[in-house]
C-alpha cells in the first residue's frame, strides 16, 4: 500500500470528515460516512471526528482546570451569548450521535493522550461528556457479553479452558472494561490499560505479581517493579468501608487481600466474632506471621488465592455478616466473578448487625486514572452488581491532591488521579 495517490486520497477523506465533524455539518458528514469510516485519525493531532466535534467548542479564551462539569456553565464562554452556545452544543450532540451510530470509538486517544470524553470533561461540556460515557458503557457491555458467549462456546473442552487460562495470563485476551489483559496496574484495576487505553505491563499480571518480591515501607507496599500494591493514603477509604460494613462488634467478617493490613486492623477494632482473611502472596503471608496475625482474636488466615479458597468455605457452610474484596493484579472480570458467584454463597442473607442481611464492599479503583473511564466503569459495575442480585449505595469521598503531597514519588504509575472516590456498599436486593 505504498501508492502515494492512495495515501493522498486517504488523507483527503480523513481531513474532509474531520472538517465536517468540526463544523457539525451533518449533511456533509452523512455523505462522507457512506464511504469513509468514522474511525479515522489525523496523523499529527491524533484527532478522530469525535475529538474534532467536541474540540470545536473550545472557546478562544479557554476556561481553565476542571471546575467544569460541576460549575456554572456547560462549557459556556463568557463572551458568547447563551442562546448561540446552546445551538452549538445541540449541533455537536447531533454530530456525535451520528458518529456513534456509525461506529465511532469512545476511547481513542489523541496526541495529547485525551479521549473525546476527556476533552468534553476538560471543557465542562456535560451533555457531550455524558454521550461519551454512555457510548463507553454500551461498548464495554457489548464486549463483556461477547466474552461470555465465547466462554459458553468454549464450555465442555478442558483443553480449550487451559488455553484460555494461558491466554489470559499472557494478557492476550481482549474483553470488558479493564480486560485488555494488561495490567491492572496498581491497586487492582485502576489503570489506563484497564480501559484499553495504554500498552500492557506484564509485571502486574497476577501470576507475575504473586511470584515477585514485595517491598514494605511505612506508608506503602510496592511490588518488584515499583507498582503500588497498597498505599497508606487509602486509609480513609478503608476506615469508611469498615464502618459501613461492620457497624457493631461481634460480627463475622471475611477480607480478601490483606496488603498492608489496614482494613484488617480496623476490622480488629470492631472485635469480630470471626475474622477470616484470604491472602495469596507469600511475602504478605510471611509478614502477617511476623506481626502475629494468626494469633489475633477470631482470626483465621487462609493462605492462597481466593479462587482456590472460596469453594472450601462455601462447602463448609461458612457465612459472614460482612465481606470486603481488595486484591491486586486482577482484572475486573475477577471482581465480577467474585460478587456473582462467591458472595452469594458466603454472605448471610439474615446476617448483619440488624439481621437484615450481610454487606459486601470492595475497593472501587478501576479506571481511576481518567475520569471518563471511572464513570464508565462505575455504571458497568453497578449494572453487573444489580444483575447479580445486589443494591449498591455509593458514597462520595474526596481524595486529597496526591501529587502535591508527593505520594507518587518512587511509584511506577499513578493509579489514582481523581478528586472523588465512590465508595460502594452492597446489600442483597429485596
Ligand atoms: C491492595 S492490597 C489489599 C490492601 C488491604 N485492603 C489493606 O487495607 O491493606 C491487595 C492484596 O491482595 C492480595 N491478592 C492478590 N491477588 C489475590 C488473590 N487472587 N487471592 C487472594 N489475595 C490476593 C495481594 O497479595 C495483596 O496483599
């Protein structure tokens, strides 16, 4: 395909479609989309037609920062009359809808590393931002369903299952939100890779992580490649989760993933009747022994991966009033499997401090290096939880500016860049 005439023609049609999108020229766009894909990108800027349609609304006197979506305007420029601005936004909405109908991809990155949704968020264009989030949810749900169909198709052949497992370990499987098979860099899943936005990182694949040497610091736990496994800044989040899950003393608690032992320490303050901990990493287990966790009141330590431990607990009929899940280097699919298949057998429907049913919580960090990814993921997880039989309440907890506090120094990747954490607490529906 080294034909210069062909390349010129391709470039011309790319520029035409980008221009039509930027001008919100629906007629021209419809025409062009007959023969051209909605998924072209400008070689220099990396803009897709979606980027162009949104960026066209950027006022000349760019409003700063991200007061944005919660601010007083919908991307309104001070000089521009509101009515004119409204018309422009309506035209952009129509343009974006047409592009999405023609298969435009919600999370392509431009040369600045922004998705179309990132631009809409930055410019405070709420309506346009929501269109991007909804498109993301649709796309990721579709991918997740396709993955399920593939699994159904594979059922019955052990060989195939083995191959699937190998593929997953190697990170070649492409699935739902967070399931590029790449990293779940840091704290479980919060990464660009999680949203299919960046190249993978083998160090944060589960098997590699579990065989790596860990480094325990006073305020952080890092793996061999300096990925943050757990950091002390999360203590506020752990404490609030523990308070909501275990409001009174004498309850039965299960925690999956000990890490720095922050939440387990808080659970201990609640004097649980039973306190089970599942932990898979040998270095964490060694440290737990050194710190006397096996002798603490009510504590039962299960050494191994939850995937291998939970079936035994279910078989024994162990039931809990509260379950917390916070692992590392696992995909969203693992969390979904846990709440869909494991929690149901472990959480007491007549348990809890009031006998109205036990509660389930988890670290909600996937996609947290990008607001639009976090918003897409949160909608998906809420839907999946509902489908699995749970009502979920999200409490918003502000997160301090971790950059200015130097939290990321020496950490390979920032897994959290957002201002707010959505803390989930789940109960059985009904
Ligand atoms: C983010 S840390 C947990 C932090 C903990 N919530 C705290 O308060 O300190 C994740 C932990 O999950 C463990 N882990 C990872 N995969 C696991 C698995 N499949 N089964 C059990 N534990 C796992 C890791 O070794 C690590 O100790």
